[in-house]
């Protein structure tokens, strides 16, 4: 049996093998796992693989390869087999990582403080003063407990002799811990028995330390209030945004963007619906130079102006400390052993991969001489230059590289090529076969008042091929869970299952950030806008198809309303005067062309964008429905559809939009965010209906084609045909149509219904958010609704209106509806002013001489 | 536009210090109300042995919600202001009375200094051997910075001045003279964000550009030099009274010469600063010491007006200058109206370029 499993698993040549010892014997700590795999049936393994993939899709675990609103996230790749590390080995490894963390923290404290390392010659000035990640304004800022690094990662590789080497340090805002957690949740369910029997160390205690440590170092509040800790993300376009959202949820920290925070005086606040809330600590996932446009990079639109001053004043904890990126430089590695002796008084426990900083004469000489077996990297990671492999270079290229090194030696480091160890991965192609892949390990440490604590586990990454030298999630690699075995009973504490007492029960979302609420509001508006735009285009296109391309009277009247609403692209060809675009083409363009700003495609894109912003608040089905709709839009567009096919698409699209409305009613918690979402929907529908009916009434009698289908399409546009037919069983007439579309407060598609609902929700919001005064906008709406209710329908009775020209009853009602549409627009602006952040109004920097 | 170029004459040496009253008025007018604003000011003179600051006042309108004074990482005084109620105008008036003592010696013009390559070699990292304190202090200013990039183009421009074996100071003076002669003073050519490479290509700019360019040249050769921000006394055309508000901020370069210390060089005027130059602050480049740097929320389009007056106190006491516009006047009315030579400018991309 074992032979099948290993039939294409290469015996290691020159690499350390994580699973097999010399002679192909399974290492003791792998034995029971190996036996288990060996005994598992092909069906079992297929199920397991399918389980892994399903969980990843369901949980929406993604890694964005690049930012693109139209692009899709790449699903996270996870190999089900963990990397297993025995207890004794881990003890040494974690002690070495903790020491390294202590050391790097001490280096930062020195560089941003006394700079003894420079004075004693232990570090060259070029690596500090010449490093763009050394942030001068952060000097002498100081950190509580002299802790600069609260959370850091070290990338490790195992050399052929079995020793672990540090190859890089991640000290700014290390990524991957959230993925490690997600990997653990999945893999521990794939092999539950093994996970228990092997006594694998749990991860939750580590994350609790992170919570406790941030709370410990955060500045106290005079009221003894629990500190508010937030997780600062650059936003959904960041490649690891999934992880930011995931960790925020897991740790119980609000996920915020720079614009959600504001500094008043020297204190940081979170903007919430109920006002400003003091923030005591910020776990940041944003690069430090971008965190404060006032003192750091002025061109950053992501930052929080004044943040550094708040840190300086000791009013907020930023973890990791601003400026901590400077010790990520590979050039530091060679200096660490001596620095360790000096600052810690002990030798460095874990060696770094051999690295030479070319700023030293002998190193430059060595680098130029042995280029072919070295990797050339930038000494300053901020510059994001891809590493060059000397072995890949042709003789002429090597000459060029030498010239570059000599021109600016201080900017480069050269490193020995690492032979990574290999670990088994499960083959998806060959049933029941193990593959061998190079593996690297990222481990994490958190600062606690008792010293650094290392996460018992980590994120292992395997290369896509057998001999990749760069392991990167961007280049098709996969990840693995890391199982650290314990020789003692393991703590089964879990952050996920903390029992919650009655006093901990949370309802509603009082500290919803204003940005989230604003996006929910717009998600509502765009959903409704897609709906009525589709509905209008279906009305027009259906009549065009029925009439065989010959515009009927009814169609003409519908088009007049479409033009008034700005839904249709221009009739005239812009370049050639007097040359006209065929109607079918205009209508099709309004459906599919996303460069037409008021069309379905453009609004769908906006809908998807606002959904992305609040993704963590939508159910998976809701999210899928939105994605499916835009996928169908793309696919149908590519087939260059005929009008009939376009109609079919519009039918489908309306169905999908109706299901979005269903998710809203059925799947979302009734908190303030939800109420704003519903108000957004109602406002949009109110504005649309009021404008459409007003435009219809303002037309002169004959133009409306009342007797020739004009009222039919109006009913269809307001999705009220069925109701009308069931009530009246006859041809539509103006009076009952107006009653149904304008006044009937039981019809969810009537104007009065929308106005009444908006009014009700707004007064509830006002009550709950403590807004005493009723602003004019709402007052107008209530006043206009009262006027609407007082309209005397008797004036529209009979056939008088069919041929009326400039009749007063129609004009008056049209004016009232226009006033209602205007009041609605104003109301939307007022809501934005009062409750939302000014998203479009980003802070900007100015400089005067 | 005032001229900040002085004829390169040998300075006639005053025996005593010269006392000045400097007013630096900045006014922002915003198209829409500014909801939040934070400003960092480098408008107070740092303490140096050749300057005696007798008085310094800062008047700010509207009243800031927060005002605090501290030192930046380079030891310059900096004022931090924050405003959190809506305003459509911001005025900052800095008034300084300061005496500048002579520090220039004609010997500096004869002194060549030690060969420049020797100094560069001395700066090289030599392993775990403590570097001399002055080298370490100088090294802070030896590398590229956000506004001063380094590279072969700058080294090549500097090369004719830095010939093998030449004295450091002599070579730097020569470089300063070449920049003065080969570059045109042209306020329209650049903005505060113009990179030194573009200045080198266009051969035009203002004091800030020339200082950045000279720094880029020196640092590309591995020589530490810093950016100095301050003021310069300008002379009105003969026979006309001194105009209030017609001056501007000024900037020059300071080069570290071993044995001598920091020696200032003004490439805009091809001279070694003395009692006509008033030092405010220094750093790696303009970004570290810009007189006013801020972030605002809201505001829309805005206009900014900066008026600087450097008045020798002797003249001021004798009321020789334009009457009725003593610098103590309210900032709201004072500077703009009297600065006849300066028309209002619409500010592009949020940056003002009132530099000399």
C-alpha cells in the first residue's frame, strides 16, 4: 500500500524531506498520519478534497491577485495535508523566534531613540538614514513599554542539514495569520481524529494574547471603559482584504478604513452613526508611511491626518509602531549576530540565511565575483524590486548587474540561494499519490508583558512546482496548515466558542461605522435603480418588438418618459448631425453598455461595488446572486443579443433583482444599517415613480396615447398591472390608474406608499440616533404627502382627460409630484450630510512656502 | 515678482550684528467651508549661535482648537495647529525680531578645504568601529530624501567642479557658481513638487529648486549636505521705498566640511550667507521644513497669499519704510493689499509656490 502512496514521491536529493528520513523511512512524528493516509479509501480522500474546496468557496476565502472592480477574487489554495512539527523541535524553534522578536524590537527602540547602534558602528548609517522606511517624524515618539512590534512574522526555511534558518522578517503589518486560522478550521475538520490523537496545539490562546496585549498597552480611559480596538485596513482592493475582515470578526475588532477615523485634538475617534467614539488602539494592516498624510506621506488618501501626533501624545496605541518597517531590510540580517550580543547579551539562536550588504567593500567584491550563485535583492524592501537570480543571467546581463551594484552598492544585498526542504502534498490528478513540494514556513509572535509568545502553528506555503525558488501565493503556490505536536494535554480554549452570558448579549449595531451605513444605503438605491431601469427598458423593447420595429403611439409616450428620466442614450449621432441611431440600438446600449452612465450595466457595476464594500454584512446567497447577475450580464453582452434575447435577459435580471429584495427582507438583521438600506430603496423608487408619473401627466392628452396602450405601460412600469386587472377587469382608465399608482398606500409600488414608509423609518432613526429636530427635508416630505392625500380624484373622472390639453388637474398633480421628486433628492443629500462620512470629500494636503 | 537674486559682490562686512523684524503672513481663502484642518508650521527660528531671537509671535485666525509647540526630529521648532469648526479663511502671521551676527570670513573664499574624495572615503562604513561623532551627525544628510533623489545624472553635472584632488569647499563653491550662472531664475517654471531632475533638464527654477539640485549633486557624490529654510534681505530698486510684503521665503544649502563644520552656500545668489540671511530651520529637503504644511477636509478650490517682509530694524525705527503698514497690523487687512508686485494666484493642485 505504502508503495502506491509514494510511487511518484521523489526520494530527496539535496533537500531535507519533512516526512521521510534517510532510506525512505517515515519519520516518527509523521508515522500515524502516514498510516492514516495509507489506510484511507480513494472515496474518502475525494470527499475530503471536495470538503476543503467547498469550505473555501463557502467562506469566501480569497486572495486578490490585483485590484479590479470587474475582476474576481482568486480562491485561496489549501493543501489538506498539514506540515507536522514535533514538540521538542518546536520548543527550540519558538524560543529562537521569540528571541528574534525581542531583538528586532530592541533594534527599533534604539533606531527611533538613542541610536547607540549607529554610534557604536554596529549598523551602517546608510541602512537607517538612507532607508526610505526610516520615518524621521517618528523619532523620539516613544512607545508604551518600549514595545514597537506587537505582532510580527518570521519567514523560515529548512536547510538540507535539518536546521531552520530565518530568511526574512515581517515587522510592519505581517499578513497570513488569518489564513492560518482559516486553514486550521478546515483541516482540523478534515482529519478530526488525527487532530485529537496527535495532540495538536490550538491557536486560539495565541490570538487571545494578541487581544489582551493590545488592551494592556492601549492608553487607559479615565472612565475605566474597556478600550476600543480597531483593525485598520487599506480597503477591499488590498490583496489580503479577506484576512482583514476575517481577523476583525475573529478578534471582535471593528474593521475600519482611514476615512472612518478622525483625530480631534490629540485623540482618535471612530465616526459612527451615533457620533464619535474614542479609539484606544489600532491594529494596522496599512503600510506605515501611508498612515498620516500630515506628517508622513502627504499623497496618501488612506491615512488619518494627525495620527502620529495622537501617538506622540500617548492617546492611542498603533500596532505595530509607525516606522517599524525599517527592520524588514534584508541588509540587516548580517548585522544581527553582533547586535544580539550587544543588546541582549546572548548569541542569536537562529541563524539568518547568508546575506551580504553590498555597501561594505568586501561584500561588494564577493558579490561581483560569485554573482552566478547568489540572489540579488534590494536592500530597501519598500522599493519592491523583484529578486534577480544570478544563475539565470546571461554573461552580458551579469555584467550589467555588476555595473548596477557598483554604481549604488548600498542599495543592494546578495543572498545565498536556499534549498528549501520538501513536504508531501496531495495530488489532485493522480489518485492516492503524494507529491513532494518545496515548503517554507511563516511563524508569528505577539508581544505580551511577559515577553514574546509564538503562535504554535503558522502558515506553510508550498511551491506550485518541484523546484520553484520563490514561493508566492501570487504565483500559483498553495498553503498548508501547520500542526505543532504537544507532549502535554492541549488547551482546548477557543475564541469561537466563548460562552456568552446574558449581559454580553449584543443587539443592533450601535458602533456601525458611518461608511458601512452609507454603503448599505447606496446598495439599496442601486438595487432599486437597476430594477426600474430594467423595467423601463423591458417596457420599451417589448413594444418595439411587438410593433415589428414601427414605433407605436404607446411606445412614443414611453420613450418621452425615458428621455425625461435620462435613461436613453442620445438619438442623434454625436459626430454626424441629422444622422440617427436606430431605436433598438439605443435601447440595447442602455442595457449592456456600461459606459452609458444611467443604463443597467453601469448601475449594476455600482451595485456590485457597494456590495463589495459591505460584503461582511451580506449573506453568502445574497453575495452570490449579485455576482451571478453581473456574470450573466457579461456573458449575454458577448453574444451580441437580438432584441428578443435582450428581453429574455431583462426578464432574468428582474427576477434576480427581486430575489435581492427578498434577501433584504428575509436575511438581514433589522439594525440601523438595514433601515438605511430600506430607506435607500424607498427613496430611489419614490423618486423614479414621481418623476415618471409627473412626466406622463405633463404630456398633452393625445401624446399620452391613453386609449392606445399608454396607461398599460405605465402600470407595467410600476409593476402594478396584475393588481389593476384583478381589481377592475377592464381596460385601464386614468382615474383608477392614478389611484393605484399615486394614492393607494397599500400598493407597495405606489408613490404614497414610498413616502409613508420613508417618513416612518426616518422618524424611528431620528428617535434612536437622538436627532431631536426634524429637518426641513422630512418636513417637506410629510407636508407633500399630506397634500397628496388631499388630491381630489374626481377631477380625473371619465374621458375628459383623454384629449385634454393643458388641463389644470393634470398640471397640478404633475407639479406636486415634481415637488415630491425634488424633496426626495434633497432628503438624500441631507441624510448624507448628517449621517455619513464624506466619502467623496477626501482630505488633501496643501503646502505653502 | 520680487527678485531674490543679489549681485555676486564680495560682501562688505559689518562689524556688528544686524537686527531685523520679519513678518511672514499666510492667508488661505477657501471656496467652500473647511470642516477640519491640521497644520504644521516651521515659522519660528531655531536656536543657532549666530542669531539672537529677541521676540517671536504667532497670530492665528480663527482660533485653533489645538495649538502646541514641539521640536521636530532635526531640532527645529514646529507648531502644530488643529481647527475643528467650519471656516472659509485661515490666516497665520508670524512676527520675529532677530539679530543676525556676522559669521562670514573672507578666508572662507580662500580656503579650499581637504580633498573631497578623502572626506567621502572617511564616511564609508568600516565595520563595528565607532565612527567619529561629527561623521555620524553629518551622515544624516548624506542620502537621498523624498525631494532630493540622487543618481548618475547629478553626479555627472557636479563632475566638472569636483575634479580629482580638489578641495571640498572650493569644489562646492565652484558648483554653486555654475548653478548660479547656468540656471535661470523663473518662478513660473516650477512648483513645490518639481523634482530636481526636471530642474536640471529645464535649467530653470527658484531658490528651492536650486537648493534641491545642489543637494542632489553633492549627495550623489556621497557628500552630506542639508537644506536650510529662512529669509533673505532684498534691496528695493535704487530710489524706491521698501515694499512691505514683497519678500519671500528663501532656501539655501549647508555643506559639512570636516574641520570647519557646516558651511552655508546660497546657489541662488552665488554667495556664502552672512548677515543678510536669516535661518529658520533645516532638514533633508523642503518637505522636512516647509513653512506651512497641512491637511484639510473640505475647502473646495482655494487661494493662498503669502507676504513676507524682511525689514532691518534700523530702517523700521527710522520709519523709512512705507508708513502705516507696520507688521503688527491685523493679518486680515495687511499683507495682500500692500504687496503690489504680487498678484493673487489660483493654486494648482493644492500647492502654493511663493518661493524665491
